[in-house]
C-alpha cells in the first residue's frame, strides 16, 4: 500500500495516510530513500495500528526494493525478503 501511495496510484485521501515529510525528523540522507514519516504514537494501541506498523515496515525495507519503478518488480523483490526479521 505504501508503494502505490508514494507513487501516486491511490486517491488523495489515502495519500494523506503516509507522508514522506517527517518535520523536524526529516534529514536528507541516502539511507532514507523514499522513507515515510512514522506517525506520532502516544499509545500502544496506535503503535500496533495499521499506519504505524506499515510505515515502520516500509522504512526497514532495502532502498533497492523501495526504489523499483514498476509494481510488478517491487512485488517480485518483496517476495524474496523475509519480512519477519524486518519488524
């Protein structure tokens, strides 16, 4: 979902769920290629919610996967990653 959100393939209301701007946490680093801002989570309930966990998972992916130009290539590379070790 984050891949299609960042690449503008979703409606506007869904784009607002994941932001690439982290305010004061935004640094222009090569390691932050296409990272999204982690939503501020004041409770464990929110930290275990969809937006926070998916943003954290997305940011932990290798940059070559996040930078794929097509969704087919993205899915192919993503299927080769053990997601249990990224969380």
